C-alpha cells in the first residue's frame, strides 16, 4: 500500500491494524489501480458489457423481459457515445458553424453518463452477497447511523428524482453521501465516486411494476449485491482525497 493510501485510511479512523489495511486496499484485492486501463493504454472505443448473469430468474424482482429491454437501451448509449466522440474529435474548430458541435457536446455528457451509470447499476445487482461487511459497513454506520438510514435516503431520492439516485464517496470530505440526478447529465456531482447506483427512470421498472415505483425501489434494494459496492469503495479509498482534491 502506498503511503498516501495509508494516510487516507488512517484519516478515516476506521481501521486499526496493519492487517486490516492490507486486506482493504484496492491493490491487495488484486485490482488494477490504474482505473481499469491496463498498461496505460487508453481504450480505443467503448464496448458494451454483458449482464446475462442477471437473467433466468437470478434476480427476485426483475423479469428477463424487463432486463433485456434495459440492456438494449444501455447498448444504445454505448453506440452513441462512440459515434459522438468520433464526431467531436474530427470537428474543425476553425469552422464558425458550431450548432451541431454544441449538440454533440451536450449529448456526449448524456450518453457517457448514461452508459457508465447503467454499468454501475447492473453491476450492483445480483443474487449473492446480501450481507454488509467490513469498511463499507463501518463507513455507512459512521455517515448514516445505519444501513436502513442510507437505504431510506437512497429510496427517497429515487422516488422524487426522475434520473438516478446514487450513494458515493465524496473525495472532498471523505464521507459517503446520497445524490439525486434528474437526468444523466443534470445535477451531476463532481469529485465523488459512486459506489451504489439506482436507476430511477421509468424504463427501469415499467414492464414489471407499471407505475408502482415503491415496489420497484423495494425490489431493487432486495436485489443489491453488496460485494461490488464494497469493491468500489475500496477503489475510491485508494485515491487521495481531502483538501488536495481542489488544489
Ligand atoms: Fe436505465
């Protein structure tokens, strides 16, 4: 573990032993600390991830019909973000006609966030790991008092927002907060690392639940896989945070 990583853990006052530190670092878990880009090479294009592990009754609260329709929507975002990034890069910035260019930029943020947030959403669904553990449990208890309180905030934001509800580590404070996004590209917080993502758009539940959003929110919570949430928090804690983030 790097010194900076260790300082961040100590700053939180959550872990008391060297053994605990080593088992909770992103590097110790065997993950690539470069953010998923191996060997420092950038990705040439976005590739849609597959979430077929969620089909066939793996989730208690979601039908295959609902999920496959949602996967198709996500894959559309992947196609669009590849197209938009290519268009933007090829634009001649000496051209005074920027109407299309402005539109591409507006859509770029929307499609990128739409793709990434859906990956985080599908990624934190699953049939396993229903128990909250370790650093994640300690931090949720510290910042919300209980898991029930965090879930209450996440579901309430999900109910009143039309886009996304997410729990994220705030790099400025080192605390977990819940944020509401009205659209993929509206009310997006900066310097935060999402760890638990809830899709609050109607398309996420209309096939299975019609207009009963409350039932959907309950089903989502029951189908959360807490392991990826733990892993995302470990990733987030391996990055420097605090005063330094706004230097
Ligand atoms: Fe969605």
